[in-house]
C-alpha cells in the first residue's frame, strides 16, 4: 500500500474511532466502530498501527559528543528538549561518506513537534559547543589540557542543567500521553535499550565551572505559540 493511501485510510479509521468514543448514542458508536474495524480488515491495518499513526520521528544533524558512553550533559540537553516539546528521544548513529559513525538524537512525538525538537536540539548543540570553547579560552587558558577538559565538562553539565530548569514543560492531553506511552512500549518490544552516560569527574562537588555554566544555561528561554497556548510548539533561544 502506498504511504499516501495508507495515511488516508488511517485518518479515516481514527476519525471513526474518535466518533465511537465521543458520541452519546450507543447505536452511532457501534456503527462507527464496526466501520472502523471493517476498514482495518480491508486494508490490512492493525489497531496498533492506527493508534500510533500520528507519532512521527525526526533526527538531529549533530550532537555534542560522538562517544559510545555519552557525557551526562548531552543527556540533560535531550531531556530539556523532551520537557519543552513533550517528545521523547532515542540515541542512534549515522554513517558519514567516509564511513565513520556520528551520533544523532532521534525525537518522536505528535503534531510534528519532533521536527521542531530535532532542530532546536541542533541549536542547543551549537550553543553549548561555543559556550564550552569560550569558557576554555577565557577561564582555563593556562591550565593543562587534561585539567581544561575536566573543567569544561563540569561547565557543560552546569550549562545543560541551567537550560533544563529554565524551560517550561509543555503539557499535552491524556490521550496524547497514552499514544506516546504506547509508542515507547513498542520501541522497547523492538529491542530499544537505554544508552549509558558518564558524568564529569568530580562533578558531584561544588565547582565554579559548573556554577558559571548553570548561570549561562539559565538564560535559555522557551516561547510558546503567539496565542499563549501551552499546546503550541516551543522555540528555545538565548537572551542576548
């Protein structure tokens, strides 16, 4: 079945299922559900395909790290996007033309929020990379490379933590939450595993590098739709 036809049939089935769920007439509900089931049988569509048909996936172009065990601040950046857009993320890989592996973060969600999520994750990736570079040049100029890298990791953890606490969570309906949960369970059934992360050395101790990073990350702001609706996609930016 062509994708365009499949989407058309899925939309019609979902419309019938919503009618069956929301109508106050038992006869109308039974008729709508019967038609929906007939469409599914006719076109070889399962109920899970119908339920999950509104979930889409987009992936980032870059990530802060290409490590197998990702730095903890990268996980916090992804969590910031999940919070701001009501999406979920999966870590993956892509091959470059030279056949080297590069990390990507895939976001899945409803109403096209995955597209915005992947885009803004790339924005934050560029911002934290630049912030790390500036911190090293301004605060760590005379330190050894090892010490410079350690403090930069602490700074990035602070930055990512600040960004996470600065953004406002996007609230979605119970129905959409159920769809997202069902999709997550499907991924687990398909063998999805959580990626391991590593924290910066001595990051559990008070650190001026982490404090500086937190203050800078706290400048991240989320702006929902112009109508003020909490269901509108958000944009993240840094105050000048």
